[in-house]
């Protein structure tokens, strides 16, 4: 589809809603631009004033099958008509048993696995932290600079992408140590050396429960690490009896062209955290672990709403669609984006780097005279909004492309043409 802007932005209806929201909603929500959504279909978003946008942010990679996919909507409606809630902490449901069987069958390595359901990505990470402590009897963690794992107090202790996310929250969960996330070939050795220095100085390896890592960093800049990075972490973990936790909340479930991003490195983690695109917009998180690791007993961890049957039904429909062709489309459309933007650093002085895997693609922006690179990036995103293209930032000065997995070639070409016009 082509964007269609029919009013000034924001339009009169949007302005009225924004005014009410500003009065009564928490100021902690950092809105990027004044979009007030009324409905969506596929890669199209329409605001309350009738303006239509091409969506290349998908609710931060949440709307994996696009907005209001008919099969997902049908699954939600069918389950909602049966029952809305039964509390998975106390009872059973057919939809949970089916999704658990289907989801654990995707666990890398093919070994037996189990799944714990939560409401969000941060809850899935919290569950992984708790299980890591429970299983190992250890209480320390290693994470990476630039990472984002959530904003609840445990996951926030792992998060290190922005000081704004940690400022004024006092002491977080103790025992979390951060090292540099490698960005280029040859940097894995430096990261390994940093971990070894921790082991030799302030962090006994026998006290480390888990290494928690994003196979591709999301908020940190859509960083695709060197090919030897994840295998090196697996080696370090095995050497010291440490668990390896893959946070695939943003990069998982087909977005990179494989079900899980760790599969690109042929690495089998001990746990995988998933959410965002797992249920196409419904609130659902999942923490999967190898069967021998998930050995906690009843009552050790639970959730009243985690594993809500309506969300699980949406996830089953999502999984059908991802495995039925959308994962392959993500690989093909991601390559189409990369092929077209690969030459941008030579064509546009403001573009300094291009990178990505599947439908996780980013470009870095340069300063413009005295204007910092981050400000240049933010202005381009704002102007893209006014031309009907929805984008988001990441890292220090990057724009990320994370459209729904249903995105088509015409959508890709339209979005990149708009962005080329802005860069020129």
C-alpha cells in the first residue's frame, strides 16, 4: 500500500486525544511522534483522522503477522467465546497443552524442553533468572553493554542500553556484571578476555548462574555480532557449568528468517525467552528451557494471567503462519532491503553503516555539522512520519526496520523510496 496523508499531523481528532492523554496518563511513556491509531490491517495503520501509514515498526516488532491478521483474529474470537480465563497456575487447558507441545518442538537441538508462560518479555526474563538460580544454586549473572531485557527490577538489572531506564531506581538485583557486546569481526576475543578478567578478579565462575544474551541486540542498535560470538559464550558456559540464556524477545519467532536467531550460529542455548511477536499483539511471554533444567517444583514460580487462553490461541495461529511461510518471507524481504540499502553509505553522506539479518535491519546516521547524529536520526524519523512511514530508532544513532513478517516487495520499495527522498 501507499501512505495517504489527508490532514496536518497530528490531525484535529488526534490532537484532542493527545491532550486528554497528556493530562491523565503516566509521563513515563516516551512517545516518539503524535500517532493516534484507530485501526490496522497488514502493514497499514490508519489514525483517527483517516491518515494512512506504512508500518515499518510493527509495535516494536510485536505485530509479527501484521495488524489484525484474519486467522489470528478468528482464533482470538473462537477462544474468547469458549472462555477467557482459567488460571494456568491451578488448572489445565487444551490450548496450553497444544501450544507447549508445538513451541517446545522448535527448541534448537531437538532435545526435550518445557515452557513457562508469562505476560511479557520482561516477565519471561525474570522467569529465566529465577530458574537459573534455582537450578544451579548460584546467584550471579553476566550480561552485555547495550542490552535490553526489560524494565522490571530483575530484568532491569541486566538491561544496559540507556541510563534513563535505570536512573533513580536505586539498588537493583546484585551480582550482575556487564561486558562489551562485540560488533565486528575480531572483537569476540576482547569480550572473552573481559569475561576471563572478571573470573580472575571479582567474579568466581562457580558463582555465575547464567550468561544472558540477545543473539542480535535490539535496542542496542540491531547489532549482528561476529559469527564466533555465541559459540564462544557456549564454550565458556560449558567450561564453568554456567547456563546460557538467549533473550529472543525481539529477534525470535521467525524475524531473522529462522525460528530462533541462535540457529544462525548453530548454538543450542539452555533457555530461550520469547514474547513480542509470539502472539501477534496479544500479551504473552514464554520462557523455554531444556527439560533437565526446568526442575523446579510446584509453587516455585507461577502467574495468574500468564498463559491466558485467548493469548495462547493467538500464539497458535501465529505459529501456524510463521511456520507456514512468513519465516521464509522475512528472509526474502530482509534480503531485498539489504540489497537496496547496501550502497547507501556511498550515496548518502548521512548514512555511515548498514547491517541486519532477516527483518531486523538498521542504518547508522552521522552528525550534520554541529547537529549530533542522534538528533539527525530523530529528525529523519519525524519527517518520515509526516510522509506516512512509521519508523523507530535504536542504539546511539540508528534507524531500525522491523516491519510485520507479512510485508511485501511493493511495501519495501515504497518505504525505502520515502527514506531515500529524506536522506537526499
